[in-house]
């Protein structure tokens, strides 16, 4: 009846692997499905029973979405030739926009955020209350202001511009940039700066040569963390762009409303392209992810 | 904002000239760093607030402006209606339902993410073979773009999709359940996707929280003969309270604002089953072009969210203070 200690340990380990593996499947399946669909020829997109791994894997979807190729297929029953035009889609342009907007906004956000964080950490230039108030920029849902902003933007000529989106991304990610980089800056012992100062280094030289090298990897983590947020933003990008500045998430949503009906393979091929950079980035900073939103609550 | 002392208080009495220049330098530094933030708030956010206020009292829809789409024409075409729109909004059933839906959605998602995330973290926070492997997989959903999840979700949930196939294989009968285009389940399905998407968030925070727990209290309790359950409930859980609150609050606020999945996939439908607050405001302002009514709704939601956010911030600050106090009494390590 009673299990010995080692039996209990073994059964706990088995239980753990069982639960974790179950969740692993839940997590991995949609990603697997996206990748697998992106390689399916169009007759398999809606096939029943569903095709899990295509035996006729093809690059057609990638070529149609990312390349400049118009593809067509022949419906097996009716003999009708279906052509998929490639042109509502300008994925490379969208990729360029997304990259430009998220990199510029993230750079600005981390630049000002980390300098501000340094000021807060060393000179308390913002009280803790203000630091928390800063979070409001992030916590209030953007939908409540986006209508008047779009009217105001149209007056300023900022609608459908890179600058317009960059400014809002800067504002909404700044709180995270400040809090996250502060968590790294707080870890740099003050004694090192004091030592440098005693040796006669100027303030800027101290920051540049003592503090910066120590927080560099932390700032990179902050940068990548915020890059994830700006890269996947959808609402503002959708509502503040009309035709020119289309980002990748908005580009993808155009397929959903396209008149050609559902084109799963194409959507999947585009989705893979959107997701891949983020997964790479996320893997690089996986150890630092918790800092992004722990606001000083997790001590180590 | 100007009264903030920039020096530690103990230095204030002995302000000699050097300290004074230093304080001045710090102040200059402060305003230089803050200037872009302040500029954006004054030139972008503030006018937006004012415009929103104006249009909530002057009725205006994009249609009123006709062909003239210049900025000033918006004002010429708008017409004073006083508090009418506000009264409409307060008696608007659809708006009421949208609020209820959003709250239910947010609570469900928050609890779902937290329970799964915390359970996984509890199973995983002590080192074991394969820990890194599982960790890498478990954070993946957070790194996939929400709109991508929405559309991939549709591919999986669609009637002849793999989920029905798998259900069929497990139960042995052909399943053709509708997960999306059915009023009763649509919101739950979206919530499930949201939970899938953001469980990593709760998981990561709880992992970090568990890993940072001091070992001594647990060891002490163990020596005193406390059972594992008691240690969990009476030692670990209280110490984790700040982290738990953080995980709950942030997730709740973010799911109140959820938009890509509800809109991207179902546009509020079927019927109005997924018309949450953001979707309802979006439909009002962008589909019916009713800028004024949208403005009133936005203001009401803004007030509501401000109240929630402010209490959330108050809670977080209180927790952080208690943490700071706890860590000050102990010598810092590493």
C-alpha cells in the first residue's frame, strides 16, 4: 500500500513527464500545422481526412507569397484552372516597413528608456510613484485613443507614415524599456562608478566605459524584448495605415478578407515568414524574458 | 512635477556650491531625457484627448463631411448635441454586453493562463533532465504573432480540420464540431487561443518567482516537520504573492485589450458573440464611421480602465514596498 520514498519519486517523475509532454504537444501542434500547411499543394489545404505531412511537399506557397510568381492549379473534378494572383500582396514591402518601424521605434525606446532608467537608478530623477504611473502608457488599451489619434494624424499628415507609427510604438513600449533596463542597471555595483570617479573619470566616461559594458547584454535583451512587441503589433498598424505603410501582420490579415476565398497554404507561408524572426530573437533572450515584465517584483 | 527633489534628502541641508551645480546638472539631465516623452504626450496624446472630448459633445460621422475630407471640415460638419450621446451610451445594451463579454473573457483568460502556467512552473522549477528542452518549447507560443495564431487557429479548428480529425480518432466517431462560427462557443474558442498564446507569460513569471524564493524558510519548515502541502500553502505561496498578483494583473489588463484574434478572425460575429469592448468601439468608429459615438464609448472605457489600472498600480506598489522592506532587512546577496 504505502510506497517507498524512491517509488514515490519515480512515479512523480513519470507524472511530470506525462503532463509536460502533453502540454508540449498542445504547444507544438499549431506551430507544426502552420509549417506543414505552408508546404502543402493547394488540393491538400482542405482535404478530408486532413493531410498531416504532405507527400507532395512543394515550395509553391513560398514562391507565390514571397517570390514573384503567379501560380495556378487545375481543379481535379471540374478541370477548371484557378489562378492565384500575387499582387494584393506586397510582402517584401511589408517586411521592409515592419523591420524599419520596429527597429527605429525599439532603438529610440531603448535609448531613451535606458538613459532614463540610469537616471532613476542613480539619481532618483523619477519617484517610484511616477515610475508606476509610466506603466499607464502601456496598460490602458490603445483602442480608446486610436480614433481621435487617427483624426489628429490626418490633420498633421502623419497618417500612413512610418513616423506616425514609430511615435506611438515609442510611447507604448517606453514603460517596458525603462523598467527592464533599470533591472539590469540596478545590478551594476555603484562602487565601480565611484572608483572610476575617484580616478578622475568624467561622468560620461564613467557611463561609457564602466556602466555600459556591464549592462550591454541586458540592453540587448531589452532591445530584443521590445522588438517582439513592436513586430507583432496589430491594432495601431491596422488603423493608422491605409495603403502605403502596411506592416506584416496587417498584410497577413488581408488574405483573410481576400476575394479568392481561403488560401491556407499561402497564409501559412506568410505566417512562417512573420514568425521565424521572432522565434530566433526569443530564443536568444529566453533567459531574460521574465525581466521584461517583472517590474522589480522578482528578486534574485 | 516640478517639486520633485532630485537629491537624496540627507544631502539637502549641506548644499554647498558644488552640490548645487551637481543638482542643477541632474535636473538638466532629467528634463533632457524626459523631453521626447513629454513632447509626444503634449503634441500627440493631449490633442487626441481634446478632440475626443470635442466630438463626444458635437455629433459627427465621417459621412457628414461629404467629399470635403480636410481636417477643418470635420468641425464644420459637426453639430452640438450636448450630453445626448453620453445618455445613449449609458443605456446602450450592446455596449453593456460588450463590457460583460470583455470582463468574462479577461477573467477566463487570466485564470486559464495562470493555472496552467503556475502548474507547469511548479512541475519544472527544480532542475531535472530535459528542463531546458521543455522550457524552450513552452515559451514558443508567446513568440508567435497574435494575428498568426488567429489564422493558424482557424486552419486547425475549421470543420474539416485536424482538431476534429483528432477528436474523431480518440472517440472513434466522426466529429464535425463547429468551434468558431457558432454563437455559443465562439468566445470560448477565442479565449482558448488567447490562453494558448499567453500561458508562457504566466509560466515565465512564475518560474522566475519560484526560482527566486529564498531557501531558508522552506528548510526551516522542513526541519520542523511540515508536510510538502503545508510548506507550499503556508511558506511558498505567501512569499510568491507579489509575483502572483503581477501575473494576474498584467494578463487581465492585456486581455481586456485583446483585439487581433477577436477582430481578425470573427469581426465580432457570429451574431455579436465576440463583440468585446475593443471590437465594439472599432465597429462603431471604423465600420459605421460614427466618430462621436465611438468617442463617447472610448471615454467611458477609458474611465473604467483608468480606475482598474490605478487600483492595479496601487496594488503592485504596495507589494513592491513590502518586498523592498523585506529585502532591506536582509543583507543583499550577489
